[in-house]
C-alpha cells in the first residue's frame, strides 16, 4: 500500500507524541511513583510505534517497542526509576526525534541506534551498571552501520511453522548479513551463506527474496528467518567464516510480538483513516441519527503565507477605494466602501488568528535544556512556566526561540548560584527560573526571571569603562536601568572565566538585535542577591500594522502606533536647549526633539515663521523623544514591505508601505531615533 499520502500526517503526529514523551519524562523524574505519568508515556509510545510500523519505519517501531518494555516494567514495579535511567530514556527519545526529522527531510529513517538499544536492554534486565550518556552520544558521530533489517511480512503458513518450531524447543532467529562494500560477486557470496544456513537449520523467509538475491538485486545486506537448535554465538561464528561477510546481526524472533505489531498496524491504519468524533458528541442522542464531525484540519504554513500576501494586497486596494470615495463624495460608494472595510477587517482578524500558534512550541524545549545544563554546572534549578498557551504569530515564533535560549543559558550560568553559595546566603539550594508570557494590547510580553545573584552594577560599570563602551564622566549620569542595559552591548561580558555557556562576549547583543529587528524591545531589572528579570515586548504580527501617517513637505512617513505615547501641537516658546539639543518639558520629563526633515534630508520649511510645531511623542522603554513633523495626517492600517538588501541598512527606516493613492510611505524606526 502506498503510504506517501500519509507522510505529512505521520511527521506532525510523531512530533507531537515525541514532545509529549519529553514532557512526561521530566514529570516522571520528579514523581517516579505516579502511575498516571507512566500511562501517558505508554500511550504516546504505543501510538508512535503503531504509526511508524504502519509507515514501514522499522527503526522507530523497534526502538519505541524497547521503550514500551521499560515503561511496562516501571508500571509493575519491576524497574525502579533512577536519574541515570532517565538520561538514557531522554537519549532514546532524541534518537527517535532525529529519525523523524530525517524522514521529514526526505531520508529513509535508518539510523545507528545499537548503543542505545544496548543500554535499554540493560535497564530492562534490571542491571544497575551506570551508563555513560556522553560517551554514547559521541558514538553517534562515528561511522554508522546498517541496523537490523527486519522482515516486513509473513503469511499464515510461515507464522504457523514458526509457532510450531517454538513449541518443539527450536529457536527462531532473525539474521541480518552484511557483505563488504567492495564485494564483487555478491550472488556467489549469498549462495555460500545459504549453504551454511542449510547446515545450521531451516530458512523460513528471506528479504529480499531468493530470486532477487541470486540476481544481485540488493545493496549489501539481506535478512533471513532461521529455525535452528544451535546457539546464537555458534551460528554467528560459522557465517562469519564465509569470506567478504563484513558483519552478522542476530536477534531472537518472537512470533507473538510480530503478530501483535501486525494488529497495531491495522488498528493504526484505521485510526488514520477514521474521522475523529469529539468526546462531547459521543453521548449525543442516537435517535437523531446525526453526529458532529471534527472541525479541525491541518493547513500547510506556506498556504497561509500566500493567503496573507493576497490579503495584504487587498488592504492596499481598500485604502485606495477609501480615498476615491472621499474624493467623489458619493453616498452609495461610501456606504459600499464602509461595508467592505468592516468585512475586510473581520477577514483580517480571522487570517491573523489562523497564523497564531501557542508560544508553548518554544517553551516546551526549555525544561529539558535546563535539566541538562544544571547537571553540567552542578546546580539545582527548576523552571516555572506561566502562560504557555499565549499565542503569537508564526513568523515571530520562528525567530524568538534562539534569543530565549541565550537568555535562559545566561540566567543558568550568571544568575543562579551554586547550591553552597545559595545556602550561605540563606536561600534554598534549588534555584528557580520563571518563564512567563502574556498579552497586553497588540503586544505579547515574555519575561525571564531568576532568583539568583542579580547584576553587580559596579562590576558592569568597571567593565564598560575598561572596554571603552562609555566614559567615566558619562557613567555617573546613568540610571540603574541604563547600567543594566550595558550588558547587551557588543562584546560585553562580566564572566570571570570562559565557558561553553557564556563568557565569550557574544549572546546578549545578538538577543537585543534580533528582538529589535522584530519590532520589539527588551528591558532589564535586577536586585543584587535577589535576582534578575529580562522583559521582552513583541508585536502580535509583523506584516500588518497600525501607523500614524505624518508629512514632511510633500513626503509621507508612517510612525508605528505601538511606539507612540501621544501627539501634540506645541508653541515654539516651549522649546528649550540642553547639552546643545532642543528639548521640551513633557509632563515633568525632559524630552529631546528630533527634527525629521534634518534626519531624512527633506527640504526644510521655514520654521522660524511658524508659531506652533506638530510633535509625535514616542517611547522605547523608559526613554522618550519628540519627532517634529510638518503635519499629522491620521491613523491607518498598512502593510509592511521590506526595502530589500540594497536599502536594508537605511538609518531609522524599518520598511515601506503603499498607500491608497499609490504613493510609497517609509516606515520610521522610532527605536533607532531614540537610541
């Protein structure tokens, strides 16, 4: 049966089950006595095994079957949960994840997992030998060899023979023979191997078939099912005597296991093809003779991108129609355009909602990462995740993962102290990192806080002055917030020693640049010996934004509403000078003025004749600036377009948009102006 049509479904669902395995293994380590966790793990592993067997990915199915055996042993108290065991189970799930990723990238799903299988066998047999996980991971980088090629199909006659042989005391072996890569006469070698098989027992099945083997229609590996009374070691030694046989892998073949896996394949296939019915509808009155089908479908993100691009063009045309209706002053046309505006607004909300995904997709990787880093640093750390269901645009989700990894690694290395240090300070030995996400207006806020040592302001200032980031005189004028933000300057690090985690002078400057490129901002707050908090503000979406259109001479510019505090018309007498800069008093704060016509070299109007100036007050964190413009046009929703690589470094311009009259308006990056 052709299973390629199910490949996308297999990849998506396998990824979901693997994420569930990661999550539940962390819970199992914390609560080894909780049998409900084992049930969840068992359910995810069993479903993954059935799906992979159905699709023909035997490596996934076999490795998952091994995991099932261990979880079954834990369930019935035959195996005790230990930290070293959890390491191996995590490594096994890593291998499964790597195989699924390989399949998703067009690979065949084959991977050397023999070292993991060895460790899983030891756990299953109850051996308490400590396993070196790091060493096992090193083996992955070595030369991989083909794993056991399993027999995919047996008929009833073959199954009955194998059952009868087991009942009579014979052993059923599944034997994979690997010929040398440079073997020239493969058919002759196969003939010699089969002559040995005939002396050892009876061959029940071979894959590829005997005819294909004789015609050399195979790579370098073939598999047989052999019934024999001899021991495994004796069989292997006799086959290895045939020249140009590179390797022989022998496993016991269980007819019961094979039969159960065939049933799993059939049931998994039925599940894939069956339309899912929600639980609440199962109790529906049967007399109606109706049932409500699932309302969920999977949509490729590329299709949503195309839909979003088409809608962006619609937004541009909508603006054009609004302008034409105002110029013509036709009641019917204005009424139609107003209705179109409302409908397109609803359509915009639906499309944006379709692109929203829970930030949990990013957060769920961190518990395991923190667990591993804590072990490497000999620290005791737990993570508290709040608001993982908060939704964010897919394009933002794709970009925010790496900055969050940097911040968490920084908190682990610089923030959380060693257990003995925390105890000396009167703190619990276990440190806590809190990861919180929440909506506020048209923004999502992500906060990473820890209860560690905080940030040493004196040390930061000394390092900044030594590195000539700031001068000694300027350092005295900085607020606490500004001092903390110095750690995000390029090449800045307060680490005393270089480590794999941080201290190389890179990381936080990359975090800052990435977040600002997304139209967001980052602020830092800290208290010595109490902890630090990094707050990230991000827009919900990157493609459509609300802006205030302003005018400089005959040129139009757009200022994002998200950065605007308010607009104001001020008298020229209110303008003062401080440090050779024009400033105004705005609600008790000194706010510098930025004359946009000077910044963007627009032909200057004669401002000396003007008694009043139009000012847009913008903010970045606790810093503000007043943008002086010729006139304010009004609020509008626009589509953000890139300027391309050639103009990507234009100062204080983040992009452009096409207005209703076809004119291009540049979008101002107020963060760059404030900086």
